[in-house]
């Protein structure tokens, strides 16, 4: 198992090099580079001289290949992701500051997805083709169909018009006031988790229907077990294996969702950092965020693969 | 003495796209304590559905027990509440299924699955129930039982899994064990071992056994009495020895001619039964076996023969049961 984990972590290296290369190049290809932005925002005359000076100061005058290797070298030898081109603050520090916030949001969304999706999926399968099944399935389609950014905007706007209430927009850190922090994160987490919970529900339902037809379920009933015990002890565990796979596959989708929802609910996480960095063409931050997200996604999928070993005794890692 | 199990007029239907199918039609039989009854027939003859109906394990919908009663130790199983029938399942009546590969849960240890009915019905704590599971695995001659309880089904061979299933069935010392083709999915070499084991452990526990099979060879060796089913109905019933020696239904005769026997003349050919099993959704008005029967007459094709006493302990549903007994083997 240890050898397996080490091998998986080693496989991370080429993935990350490839991903960082793509991100590194593409952000520099976006029309309107950082120099244009700086020159226009600072009211400095956009003459040829100041442009060259700025490029030299930011290290953007070198060929892209050498920029890339300098960036890579800094990571490998100094453990540094460079500095923000605007604030001149270390990127690593900024990311480490915001990572826990996004992690919390993503984790809460995942929690929502599983706590809503699995029980409803089981219910829907056990009551196949009844009114309850149709109602829950319709809600699942609805939850999938409504885009998160739209629901988020509605939640921000309408309660304030109707009741003079709106979600908190000043971020409260968990360390500061855990309860208010959780309350603040709950709404974006619900919205982020809603589509995911619909997918989990549909998959759980399908898998439960499949598993409930298996011979070992008949064996369990023939032993005299109640339907409830049969479902929980004999069916659920086997039905959940693909759901775990889904969690790994959906992790990047969740990250994408946080970018939008952090913007709407003004949560200072990685998503908001990324959005600001993209609009300001703050190249080191963009590449840094993508690198960290890449590592996170690969690690989540490694965890998913390892958890198969707990659910499915046939899986053994060598 | 009243029989342990008395099935009377049992009928089970399935709703399908092509209408209602009577998988089991008016089936009756008795079983005494400690006795072994074989239910014989081809696939689709209704033998498995009969077995599942006794414990009400027919999935509803699409299935439904439409008539009859199943008296077990003085109570009708078909009218019990869900809770009452659950108290009987795995406790006083246990089942062994055909597919040992898929009948055990792949994600739970074998020991837990054997201990489960003990924990459920005897309220034995898990640790003690697991000790019992080790003992039960020893009783079905599993070597190294103490470590085997911690294994998962995929680590077992087919024969070992079926031993585990037998151990599971024995867990609560049931008065009746229903074994639904327990050896069909196993290697020939293992089949005999499993059957001998099943017979031995049921005898030791004084449990009655319903052995569902399509193998007449099995019947001769292990059963006290036999019911032969065809098209959802019982066509012949009686003591195993009697039926084996003097079959009184053309279908049973056909079955016997299609099975190799050691006392046959060398070089003699096996005779298959021509045609295929009947479509239960569309049974002929007369005898269900008539389309495949070489002796069939217009009487057979138009009038369904009833199950009648051919001799005091031998029932047959053939219009010509009396003539048949005289010329077996022709």
C-alpha cells in the first residue's frame, strides 16, 4: 500500500509539469497583457520607454521558455511560487491564507451533496415508481437544471427586497466566530452542493436498484432481516462504490463552482483570488492557484482510490 | 401426527407484459419432521417459485401468491404479519440458494454473514455469534475455520461458499431447510460432497429438507419422497423408491430415460425428451405435457388430468397412469 501511494505521488510530477506549462503559456496569450493594464491604471504615459522598463522590472522581457524555467526553478529550489506582480507579496502566502476558506466551502458542499443525495437516492430506489420517487427525481432534475450563479444572485437580491435581509457579505473567519462563519458559508455551500447532490441522488438510485436485485439481497431477506437492515448493511455499501468514484470526478467541478460563488457571496477564497488575478493578469497568482488546485484534485482522487480498499474487499493495493 | 409443513392449493402468479403467468398452480404436498422431500422438474417448472413462496420471498410486484395455504407447525405462513414471517425466516425455516457465487454478499466477511441470523434471532452478541460461526464452519468441514470466518466470499471456491451457505442455514437449528438447486453451479466432483454433507447435517440436526433439483440421480440417493413438477403443477408424487422403480407419468419416465444409469446396458442410448418446456402464459387446455408426449391422445389434448391416487401412496396426473406402471422402460 505504501509503495502504491508513493507511485501515485510520483505520477503527480509529470501531470503537474504538463498542466503548469499549459496554464503558464495560455495566461500569457490572453489579449491585453499586464503591462497595458498597469500603464492605463496608473496614468503613466504609455510610451515605449516605460513599457520596456516595466517589462524588465517584472521579468517579462525574457523569452517565455526561460520565464517558465525560472518559475519552475523557484518552486523546486526555494519552494516559492513567485510574487504578485501588483502587490509584490509572495503568492504562496496569499494562497495558503485563502486555501482553507475554499477547502471549507468545498467540503461543506460535498457534505450537502452526500447528506442529501444518498438518503434520497436510497428512498427513491426502494419506492421505485411511486409518487415519492417521481417527486424526488423531478427535484433532482430541477436542482441540476438551475445554474448556481443564477440561484446565488437570486438569494443575494430578493430577500433584501422582500424582507430587508441579505446574506452576510463581510467575511467572518472560522477562528473568529465559528458559528457565524458556518452560517455564512451555508448558503453558498447549499448552492454549490445542490447540483452535485442531484447527481449523487441519481447514481445512488440507479446503483441501489441494481444491488437490490442481487442474489445476496434475497439471501439477507431469507435470513429474516428487516428491509431497513438489509438496505443499510447489505445493499448500501455495495451501491456506494461508484458514488465514491463520482466524488473524485466531481472535485474539479466543485473547484470551478467556488470561483463563481465566492465572487457572488464575497468570500475571500482561492476562487475570488483567481478571478481577481485573471482580470488583473497577475500571472504568478494564476499559475500558482492552478498548481495548487491540480495537486488537490490529484490528491482527492488518490484518496478516492484508497477508499475503495475500505468499501470493496476485492481491491488490494500493491 | 400432523405434518411439519403442509402446503395446500398453493398458486403463485406473475404479472408480465404478456398477461398473468401462473408459475405455480394449485400445488399441494406434506412434509413430516426430519423427512427429505425432493421437488424435481426442468427450469421453468415452478419448483423454485414454490420454494420461494413458502417463505414469501416472491418479489411483489410482479409476483403474488394468489391462493392456498402453507401450514407450518400449526400456523399459516401466508397470513402472518411481516414481522412474524421474518421471525421464521432464517430461524425456523432456512434457505440455501442455487448460486453460491452471488448469494453471499461480496463486501462482508463470511463469518459475519453466518453469524447474522444468530445475532438477529437469538439476540446473541456479535462476538459470541462469531464464535458460533467458527463452530458452524467446522461442522460443515471447513478446514481452518477460525481464520476462514474473517475471509471474504471472493477468497472462497464455489464448494467452500456453498459450505458457508449451509453453515448459515444451520445457524439457528431450523426445523426445515429448503435447498434450491444447491449443487447446480458446482463442479461435478464437489456436487456429491455437498449433497452428502447437506444430508448428513440435516439428519444430525433432525431438520426436514426440501431439495429442489432437476437431477433425478440426486433424488434416488437423498430423498425420502418426490414431487415431480411440470408447467407449474405437480404431475407425480410419491416415495422416492416407488417413483424410481415404477414411474406413473410419461414426463417422469422421460426424465429417467434422459439420465445415464449405471445399471443400464452398455452401449444403450440416452433418450432426450423432445420439444421444449411449455409457455406458462399460454398453457394448452389439456395436459401441459401432451405436446411432448408420445402417448398423448385427444383425451390428453382436451382434458387436463387431475392428480389422482394411482396406488395409496403414489399420485399421478396422467389419464393413463394405470397402463404406464406395467410397461416401464419401453
